[in-house]
C-alpha cells in the first residue's frame, strides 16, 4: 500500500519523477485489412513537460515524419488508437490540458488537426477502438479519484462519454476482441501483488470475468482469431524480470507464461497470428522479443533503441515499428519481420511512447485485398499438441492496382485456424511455364516449397491459372491447431496482396 501511495503522489511531480515514466510506458497492437496506399504510424511523444505533447505522423512508405500534431500538455500524450476507417486517431492525455483531469484528443487524419477533445477520467492511459468503429474504450488509471480504476466508453458518433465501467486497480492497457464482443483491460494494481485483466462485455458494459496474471500487467493484444490474449507483465512473477501471460479467451484462463526481457511493455501480434512482438523497455540496450505462437517460445531477440515501449506491426506483416522512449532524441526502430533486423530508424519527438494500436487495422493499409477468394480446409487433430495436420486450398484473383505476385522475392504468409506461419522470400522454387508444339500452352508457372519452419513440416504450391487468378495449396504436419473450431479462419498474404475468410473445415 505504501508503494502505491508513493507512486500516486509522484503524479503531481511527473517532471522530476523518473518512476512515473517507468510505470506508464505501454503498448498494444493488432492486425490487417483495407488497402490503397502505404499506412501511417501515429507516435505519441510524451514530451519534456514544458511544451505541449505531440503526435509524430510517419509515412511508412518512406519512413519519414510527414506531420506533427500538438495535443494535451507535455508529459501527457500516451495512448493511441486508430479508427477502423483510418479517418480518426484517438490520443490519451494523462494530464488533459493542465486543468481537466484527463482528456482524449481526436485527430482528423485528413488534415492532421485535433477535431475535438473529450474529457474522460483521471490519468487516462490505454485506448482502443471497437472493430465497428462505434465506440472507443479508455483506461483511466486513477478512475475518478474515488473509484480505483475505470474505463470510459466514448460514442464516436458525437464523441461523448456514454458509459463508465469500474474495473480493477490502475487500469492501463486496453484491447478489443476481433468480434467486438469483449474488451480486455490490464489492471496494473500496486506493483506488488499479481495484477489482473478485466473482461468487459460490450453488450451491456459489465465486467464478466477477472483473470489473474503476473505482476504489473500493462500491454495487451489479441490473436487475430480472437483465441488468445497476450499480456505483458512489467515485473514478471517477482523473480523473473518480465513475462507474457497467454490467456485462452474460451474460458479466460492463463494457459502459458513466457519469459521475455526486463520490463516488457508494448505487445503486438503479427496479422497472420504467427508471432508476437514484445518491447522490453528496461533491457540495456533495449530489445524486442519475438514469440512463436505455435509453442509460445522466444525464437529471436532484436536489439533496438533505448527504452522500447510501444510496438505495432504494419498490416502487411512485413515490418514492426517500435517507439524508443528513452532515446535522445526520440526514435522509432523499424524491424523487418523476414530477417528480424532493424532496417530503418526514424527520429520523432521527445519520449515517444506510442502506447496502443498506432498502425491500422483501420489505417490505410499496404495490403491490397484479393478481388475474389475461395478456400477449403481439412484438419486432423492429433492426440497431443504439435501433432496436428492440415490441408488447405485457396483460389484467388488479384485486386485492382496490384503489381502481381512473385514468391521468389515476396514473403508468403498463411493461416488456417489458430496456426499461421510465414515462408520467407526466395524460399519457393519456380517451375516455368512450358509450351508444346506450335506454342500451345501446356503447363503454367508454378512455385513450390518443401521444408520445415518452426518444427512444422510444410509443403506449398502456387499455380498461375491465368488472368490474374491463382491457386495456393499447402499441407502441414506436426502443427499445433489447438483451439481451432468452425468456422475456421483461412488467410493468405503474398507480398502486398492478401485476404482472409471464414470457412467450414472438415475435421478428422
């Protein structure tokens, strides 16, 4: 209790209190969809305490800052979320305008100006948008000053608070289930005892479940299928430096705990659900842990800037953006998911936090959707985990504005149920088209792959059917499809073209 009181008192002395920054550096993110041009990344810069905080707008096509938007006051802008249409950005300001306890700035992306400001609870941190774009959920760390912690529900039609939900102590991160049915809120607590996750039913804005996780939970993200929730625990279990709790949404139980780096904050899931990216803010130098969702093991660790906090994956799944809060000046590291290496570093404002879904899914995406797509899937569940098999077939036609596909130079990512993986560029073998006598077409272009990725034995084939239509087939053995039920989500992304649809699979 003494630690909690001391932490709360430090809010009024934020400029001189380093611990304040340590507790409020959090990140969340999720998946794909709409497309026409490269998306933008919206980075909240916590500021230096003397000038208004800002949001840096990064054009991910060039990785250059194309605009800077003033919001709130210094030591304030923290959480960020994008409307599904990409038309508005919601930014939480911990100290509002210096008078109001806490506010949310609503930025119009067409003009990069603040369209309106919404008053919420005290010290708002996390923010997330309903998939339908109808409501925004804001975690107020200190509630209303009396209630331990609350979530403000904003109606996006008129930007008014229509409900306030009481949750646990010190709510920080917020994420919405892909169906929009539930909201998951991390309750930081007092940093001593295990924290919790409150599950809110969006139908009536009531808490329907409370899940115990690690100590100091903050970042939260969902698997694209909605099957699992990933929660970063800043202080791990009190012994381990930092952990990630994996919650099964079917019964709201923790099914796994993954040890990562020190002080994990931001967390994001690859659009195909194959990997989870965790920003370890307190490691020196800063790192990002890459977790394989097939077995919840850390398969790689990427060194980034100082104090990595917010993290988000671009809709195509090709790059991960990481806000480095303690870098001076502030920076954003850009990681290639194909090689897990930093390919660019972007200078932004002071103390970038970018706590939230700062790229899409509603932002204009660099993934062009297939014009048409049909799919079939057969699944054989084994007696043990990592003993499942699948076969899938996808027939698709490229959409308008595409530049074609080339599996020799582009990553190929696919998903069936809870299993997903990425076959790196240059892994496929081309079998060129063949013509018979008098130029008669005999065999079309085909690309084939055969190998093992993350312990899963895979075979894949892409066939050019002509006229911009293609067929993709894949078989997998020793996979883990735990939790897969009908309808099964089947997805495919080749370079910057892709789509996903639900299908009724055959189960053996």
